[in-house]
């Protein structure tokens, strides 16, 4: 299917294509096989889990710096080790 988009000037230097509603209804969308969908979902879920872990570890590192300042380095390192083991 061939459709002619309209150009819309969102800003002077950026353009985006605008399609008519009935043109969009004609677009074909590939439905991936279940195995590929599961693989993509697993990859996305893994990425979000890694992001959550990274945020948790960053917050733990910030707290460890505070502990090192308030107490001592060995207490801070013990705290970090406990936090890492909880992941």
C-alpha cells in the first residue's frame, strides 16, 4: 500500500509526517510469532530489572558514602556487601 503523507512543520527545522485516518487503517502490522514475542518480552523484562538493580545499587553507594563519613570505611563496605547480596 502506498500512502502520501502530509508534511507538518512542528518547528521551523523539524518535520513530521501526518497520515490521514483512513490511510493508517490500511497499514499492515507484522504480528511476530509467539516465540519471538516471548524472547522480546524476556529481553525487555531483563532490561527493566537491571535498571531497577542499578538504581538500588546507586542509592546504596550514596548511603555507603554517608556511612563512611559518619562512621568508617569498613562499616560502609559491609553495608554495601549486604545490599548487593539482597539483589
